[in-house]
C-alpha cells in the first residue's frame, strides 16, 4: 500500500489527514480523533514491515513502553492498535514545532549554556524512563521536538527495551543512529542506563558546537571513530563552551561505561551546577524564553553572561586562583574578543610574570654572591673593616610601576614574594658574617620599597583616590624618597666607598608555542595568527607568538569563516584543532509547469532533513567533515490534481554551491 493511499482513511476512531514525516520503521500522519475532536499524530508501521512478526512485536513494545511514561518532556501516548490488527499504529499527541536538529540548523545556538539547559530537561525525562526500567537507545537531535510554546519533547521510543530486573541485558540486532550509538551497543555487549548517557553526550556536543563529535564519510567510519574514542574536545571546536562544560561532555563520551556519569541524575546535577555558577538557575524560564524567541533571548543572555563571568573571574583572581580566573576570562573573550576590562586584567596577570623575573633575577644574583663569599672566606683571618658593597643595578622605576599595576589583582602574591626576599637577604648577610667575609651585598630595590609600591593606590583602580585625597602627590613623593633611601647603602648605615657596577637584568619578551591541527577540511585552509599568515607546514609544527590574547582566523572557499581568540593561560603549548563548518548546499527543484510542488528531502538513512517548494532554493546542511558533499533522496509531490509524484530521486549537493534537479510530474 502506498503512503499517500491512506489519506482520508480511518484507523478505528482516527481519521488520517496528512503525512508529516517518516522514518526507518514507520510513517507519521496528522489525524483527527473523531470522538474527542482533537488533532493527533498517528505513527503507522511501514507496509513492508507489517507482515514481519519481529517488527510488529517491536512496534507493540514501543506502545507498551511509552504508555508507562508520564513526563512533561516526553511525548504523550493516547492509544495504539490492538494485538492481531491488520495495521500496527500508535496514536500520540500532535506537536506543532520542529525537531532539535532542524531548530539548530536554522539558527545555531550562540551560547552553549542553552545546550546545558536542554540537557537538564532531557536528563530529567530520560531519568523518568530509567526509573521504569526503560532504555531509550536512540537519543539524538532528530528525536527531540521543540514545541511552539517552548517545551522540549523526547519522542520515538521505538527501539526501547524493557530491562530485566536482575540481568538488565538486551538481545537483538544493532539498532539506533550510528553517530549517537554507545560503544557497547556497537559491540553488541550488555547495556545499562549509561548507554543513554553516552547518546545524550553526543546531543549535548552537537547543541553546544553545531557539530557531531564522531564523524566519517560513511557509517563504518563513524562507528570506528566511536570505538576508538576519536573526537575533538568541544571547547576546541567552540571556545565559548569553556573547560567546565567541555569536561562534562567528555565524561559522557567516555569509551568505558564505568567512567561515565553513573546516572542521568548525576549528569543533570553537574549541568545544573555549571548553570548555577552562571546565575542561570531558572533553567525552565530561560529555556522556554529562548525556544520561543531565540533572537531576543540570545541578546539578553549575552549581556548576562559577560557580567557574571567577568565577576566570577575577578573573584577567582582575588582569591589567588589564577587558572580558574583565566577560564572565566577565556569564556568572556570568546563572547566579546574586545572586552576592555578583561583584556586589562589579563595584561596584569601577564605583567606579574615580568615582576617575578625582575625579583627572581635579583635574588639569584644575591645567592650567587653569597656562595662566592662563603667559598673565598678564610676562617683563621681576623675580621677587618668591611669594604663597600657592590650595588645591583635594577630599573627601580619600572619595578615600582609594575608593582602598582598589579596591586589589585596580585597584591597578595607580590607581598609574599617581597617578604621571602627580605628573609633570604638577612640569611645571606648572616652567613657572610659567620664566614668572616667582610663584604655584604645590598639589594638596591629592597623588600620594603616594593611593599610600599604595592600598598600604594593603583592608578587604574576605580577604588583608588586618583589624587583626590592627596592633591599635591605627597604620598607618591614619599614613596620615591623611600625607594631612593632603600637603594642607597650610605643612607642605610652601610660604609661609603666605590660602587662596583653590575650589568642591568634584561627581561626578554615571553613567547608561547601554538600548534594547529587542520582537521576539516585538511586542504585549502588559510590561517592567520595575530594577523600573520602561515603555511600548513608551519602551523602543524607550531608557531611562536607573544603571550597574552592570541587571535586566529581560518578561511576556506566552501566553509564559513572561523574566528577565535584565547588567552595563553600560562601554558607553554597550546593545541588548536581547526574544524571548519561547511556552508550549506542549495538544491533547486525544477518541476516544469507545476511551480508549487512540495519537496521532501531525506538523507541516506531515511530521515527527513529539509523541505520546501519547487522552483525555489532549499538550503541543505552539509555534515560530511571531509568531502563537503551530501547524498540525498528527494520526493516531489505535485500540487496539480492527477499529476504523478517523483519519489526517491537521488542527488548529491555540494557545500556553498547550487545543485539543480529536474523532474517530470506529468500523469
């Protein structure tokens, strides 16, 4: 029986009105309940599967499984065909909306926090199923519907299994969507609820980055990537994801089920903790607002995140947790690469390294001088009048300015360093006296002078007086005089004599090595780092750039331009995976005289991915990470009575290029 032949027929009390989609097992129609007078969705088993006892039994298991479930984020079932019926069907609520896959293809999620919100609701829905002993086994974006009122609905429990209460195992053939299968499902091993944790992890990855974690030009290569755990971390694909959310996704995608979250509840709690840290605890309200009006909510969410993440970073920096502060700042710059306040804070962190180099070099010279003094001392020789101490030449003004600049962000660490230097200085002098050495080394920039500089108000700090309480600059003048006294041994009670000049310590610009892995596509990509172009060979070997905020841009003729920036975070090596997103393909269907024919576009698995009208360009997302092409099957349904449809026409579209398909719809 043809699918279109059922339009207008009755299945019990339900009248079939319109086909709305189809999958590997069934066709879905919009229908009407003639008793309750409401719209329903009717899922009817494919005709070629109707006579197979195994298919009918599995179809009935779906009805039994879903009938047990009652959750606001799970598709509600109303009715199903009786055993022995000539046609197997399930009647559910009818949802007006689109799949999560279509939703993201139409408008990629700008802030991965939205993906985490979706994850929270889906975790609660799947946990409800798990508590009833049901594994979904096919969690994917195509099986999540977004209703017009902003509610997520998980659907299609068609391959769910009722678990044995003791063994919790399953048997049967390999089912599910390749890109979302857990490794144990691929290998035919016993399953438990953590198989759904893996699949939900692939969905989170897709929602957060716009890409699937495991890809390949054909299903066997996808399955191979899953079994090998071969994927790029989400934060490398999209810097806005950040380390915390990326680690949550990584744990979902662990090769060994023992290393994943032990339950959906545990995964939900981690996602909620991540959102709470962003002051996004009202998950349902934020998500409903986004799903109903994505554009306005995205703008509001952007401002909220910039404010909260900057504040969190400042708090972490004040507490001395520099790595955590850099993680927050990295997320801010991924949203707004020119964020002035965060760039200033990162420059302060970078300047702290220079202060450590200055003082560290001075301390090293002190230690060296004391060792030489100790080795050259003669314990039998009576002590003589001390000779003048050599002066270590250091740019005191620069050290003072650097210390002031760091006062707010790193004051605690700088003060601790100066205290340690003071102790070390006293120990060196004591050893010199014991050894009978008559020469003492004096550090020009003493611990006291640096401490005074640090304690002084920061000129860039809004809390500083900015001269209002000291209009004549008396405090700064006193600080400079203290520095001069501290650097002059005669004013510190030391003997006067000829000063031995010491070469000034030079601080070289620090560099970080950035290594690029060109993954998608591997050829034809042009990359610039901080505005400088490099060859592919240089990128793979690694390029050295100044520390601080590193900006890079990647372009390709068939792909969307990729721009990102990231602070070095104190690392000596940064690995960057370049995976560009192909531009969508464009399909134009010429149906001759019928200029309003309906076009349905399916992928090679039979899942509908797009639809539209003939004589108009239809956008088709490209998912192959290597070729930039996609194989499609196209149905063209005539709008003119008596015309013949064109079904199953095969066509290949290419990223960024138009493809034309001509069909004949004549009787």
